[in-house]
């Protein structure tokens, strides 16, 4: 993937935003962001650093709802019983479920999806490399949008790529409005065709446990083997970025962002290391660096979009990908044609299920482990930590059957009763599930529409999620 030089305005943003811009290249459009030099990124002009933005525990629904569950998970995995939430750990947890904190300097730029655009929001480890490859091959890019993205840190933080569904009308070069605003000619065409005031925003998600296993494999490959051969193209992109990059820089930056983490020095592929990695996560030690985002909640990039731009048009499931891909065309309306999905676009073969990479196999095996008959809960401690805590919002929001059930979570100490557990799940759905536009496309808009200014209507029931047995076999 290509990635251009960062805009000069990025130097004035807080450290958090600057790091996000430099390391989010996996979701970037060609010509947008440069990779780093040295330990993190290419040096920028020196200006006074602003404090990193932090979230106080009392200000975050994610911290209020999820920290007690994460604390229970930490105890079950052998962590500290009395660890208290701090601004640092709350910030990490908040961003785990809602995406990076958007500074005021970025919010002032604003953003809306242009009427003729197809906006893809990438969720890591959900076929993003292949989806971007297909969209770029077929649609290319609109120069005005590309240039504008270079100057808009909010657009860059969203991890979103815009693709033109139709050729522009009017004077592109002479247009004086914001780059994401439609020209009068484009507005007239959209109104004649009966299309709405915004373009189409979509993404895909997958079974949460399977995706977590895939994310762990990606992280562990970097940590134990090094940058994959594809790193230059997929993350750095441009020749200049590759020339400026110091080998191992992204790995050192990831370790620095995992404050107090203890799994690095344990034997690669061992069960002890896999357990300790989950423990480091639920103790709130992992700041959302590029590598750690591979195991961050799938709701995070979607919440980042819906809370700063508007509801999504479609959240598809990889398990029913072809139907979702075809549905995008139906949503986009007149003149929008998506080609058949080209499977020749492949990526991440080094850590895929076919690779049999040992750390991947170990995490998969540990999630699938069951306790002996007669135990209060059949799920392993790792499965409980994921199903009852870390991945709970993904399960609650996207219609998948969890690797554990409510009785397991009660027996594991995550709630005192099934009634209390049901209330927890309902609160998570209310506070952490993203907003989706109502569409008459059964099986793809899985998230319950929130109460917004516009009437979103009622969403269709999701298509049947994989059963627990099926989901476990697919890890």
C-alpha cells in the first residue's frame, strides 16, 4: 500500500494524533501518510509538545462498564487483585472500544462522506488488505479527495478510504468549497437519481474469537520474527518512507507502548506467553499502537466513525461476504457497479490459518480448551477472559455466538447472577454498539440503531451467527 508524507499541520497535533497518523498506514489511501524513521516516524519540525490526551475513569462509559470485567479477567489469569484504574489504563481501555481520542484541532476540520463516494472503514484483520486492493483496482481515486485528506487529520484518524462511484461533474479544479462537499452539479445529479445527502460508508467484521487469534498471530510475527516481507508495501508504501525506516522501529515503538508488559521475554508459542499477553491486555497496559490495534475491539474504528461522522450504512460479516459485497451496490444506488470480488488480492500469508504459525495455533488451542466434566464452567480462563470481558462488545453488537455463555460468566465471577449478567450485556449494547442506518438487507445491518436526530427505523434481524461449535472450529 502506498503512503505519502505527513502533512506539515500534523506536527502541531498532540503526540497521540501524530503517532496515529504515522502508524495507521495500513488503512491509508495512496499518497497520504509516510512511515517512520528511527523508532517511530520521520522527524518533524520541532515544536512544543502538547500533553497526550487522556480519559479520566469517571468520563468514559467504556471504563465504567468494562474495567470491572477486565479486572475479573486479570484476577482469573493470575494478575494483581487490587489493581486500580488510572487515567493511563482508562485511556487505553477507552480507545480499545471507541478508537483514538480526537483532539479539538482535528475536530475543527470536520468531515462528511461525499454523495458520490464509497467510504470503506477498515477493521484490522477483517480482510482489509484484500478489500482495499479490489476497491483501488476498480475505482482508483478522486484527486480532490486525496489532496483534501492530506490536510484533514480527522479524515486520517478515521482510517477510512474514499472511492469515486461516479465521475465528477462541474469544475473540480475551480471548486472552492471543502474537498468533501459536493459541487452543485453533483448535488443536482444525486437529487435527480433519488440518492440521499451523503455517500455510502461500510465495513466488515468477523467472528470475534477467530479475529483475535488472527490479530495475535500478526502481532507475534512482528515480535518474534520481525517485519514481514510485505511490510514495506502494506504499511510504509512509498520509496521515501521505506528508505527512511529503520529496521525494527515499529516493533520497538510497540513495546514502548505496552507499559509494564511482561510477555515479551517468554518463550514464543508457549501457553505461558499467550496467557501473559491476554493478562497484559486486561491489566490496561497496551496503548493503541499500530500493532496492538490488531487485537483492539472491532467496535472501535466503527465507533470512531459513527461518533464523529454519522451512522454506518452497512456492517457486513466476513462469514457471508459475497452477499455483503453485492449489497453495497444496492445501497449505493444509480450508476454504482461493484465488480466480482477478486480473490487474487491476498495478504498476511505469513500469519494466516494456513501458515500454522505456532503462536497462532497456541492461542487458538487455549481458547478452545475445556475444563473437565463437573467443573463450574467448561471454558478455559483465557476463553472466559475474552468472552466475558475483552470481546463482549463485539459479541453483543455483531450477532455472533460467544465462545462462552452467560452461565460460564456467572460461574467465572463476572456477575453474581444471570439477571445481573443480562443487565451488563444490555448496558454494553446501549453504550458501546455503533449506529447503523436501517436497510432492507437482511443479515448485514447487525447493530441496533441508536436514538439519533434522524429516524433510523428498525433494523432487520441478523442472519444466523455461527453456532458455538462452528465458531470454535473456525478459529
